[in-house]
C-alpha cells in the first residue's frame, strides 16, 4: 500500500472476488515503473496499491470467459481503450477517456492476487509464450509505450538518434532504435553506471549529460544534429538540449514528463518555419502496441531480461522504490509477490 515513496506498507486485504468475464491472477512478477515514484503524480491518490507491469497465472475464471483457463500464464495491461470513441477511431487510443480513467487492476500489481475486469480481459490480456518467462513478460507494457513513441516519431533505418536519459525507458529506446537499424545511437545520463548500460544495450556512444551534448553529438554525426531526439529525462535541461540538438527536418519526441508546472520558451520561427522541426509526444501504449511488444520479447529482439538488476520479495518493496527513485546503480527492479 503506497502512502509516499518512503512509506510503503505491506497490508493484508481480502482476495478480490471476480464476476462475469473477469480473471483472478496470481502475480508472479511486477515491475516498478519510473512513474510509480513520481510523488507529484501519485500523492493525491494515496493510499493505493500501485503496480501495472504485471505477469502471472490464472487461478480463477469468471462466467463467460472463453479465451483463458486456470493455469494459463498471462500478461496484462492496466489501461485499455473503448475502441469505439472518436479518439480510438482516428488512431489515438491512448487518449481515449476509457483508457485514461475507466480501466484499472484491482487492487494493483504489487500484491499476490489481482482481479482483471472484463474489459481488461477482453482487450488487454494475452497468454505468455513458452519462450518467455514471467520477468521478461513484465516488459510488455513499458516496451509498448516505447514502441508507440518511436512509431509516432517516424523513426527510419539509418537515422541518427539521440536519447536523453538512460533510465529504463531510455535504455529501451536505445535498444529498440538499434534493433530498427538506426545509423547512430547516442545516449546521455548523469550516472556512469547507466552510461555503461546504454553502451551495453546498443548505444554507439554514451555522453555525460552535463558536457556539451550538442557539440559532441555533431562531432559524432559529421557535423549534423540528430534526426530523432527522444527525451527520457525529467530535468528541464534535457528539454532545452533536445531543441538544440535536433537537425533540420528532424523530430523531438517528448517521452518523459517534467516536474509539474514546468514550461519552456520556444521560438516558433526558428524551430518550425526555418528548420521544419516536428515536436511530438506519446502516452501509454495501445493493445496492438502491447501485442507487438510481446512478439518482440518472444523473438528476443530486445535484451529485456538483461535489464533486470534486482528481483525483490514483496516485503522488500520499499527497497525497490528507493532504488528506482534514486536512479543509481539499478536499471529494472522486479517485485516477486510469490517468493
């Protein structure tokens, strides 16, 4: 039960009861997301059970469930769209009102048993392939978000890519861009551990975020800026670096949020009229993005298993939140409620 980043309590609750079309899932692995430790985003909802990157085993099926049966290994996403509204019909499923506020897990992924509502079972739950373990399957939701981001940004083979921030989202972007055949992938961070990880997962170079990132990138890219800049750091400085680093005709993907209330000035003429720059952002992933992510994980297209640095018992979850919030010598922290 989350109260704040430093106050996370293990509390006893009843196992949820399920109804028609629903599943009861025993959680075997649940990843801690960077958004889980954003207090400005979470505190007004506390206390609550967090955890949305889940994989587990079906232990009970409700009436009318035909796709799954007891014993199936499944991965699920917590937010799913209605598939019928204006936003869904024009390809913007992730801003659908149903996805944004109408679907969730009961009570949340950091527990032993989760009830999956019927809409989540229908549109946001998939069987885990034999080739994939529970820990790897927890990457379906975060990878779906990353995949949607790069598809929206229009990444192209041989493009030059700059990823600002090498936390788990940044590293997934690095690994995905490299797998797509990017010509040059450069990552930044302020942490040496994560800079080394960026090179491990496909970056051609890793730069300290406090050095001359713009100049260093151009040195590596024959005097040109980046065709695609992906902002995966919340620091305001990273957003300024992104605008200064993007090449004419390039794209900036604002993947990470800043602290609440931050604004930055933008020169309309310099960026848009004279340089033909595209600024874009994405939120979450659609069911089709999740399905694509699961297939990429099954095929070992990305090194998700190697990104897991810590596996913790549920009673040690406070340590996991501390590791994630401090962003030090850790990448992905997985909670194992059954151990």
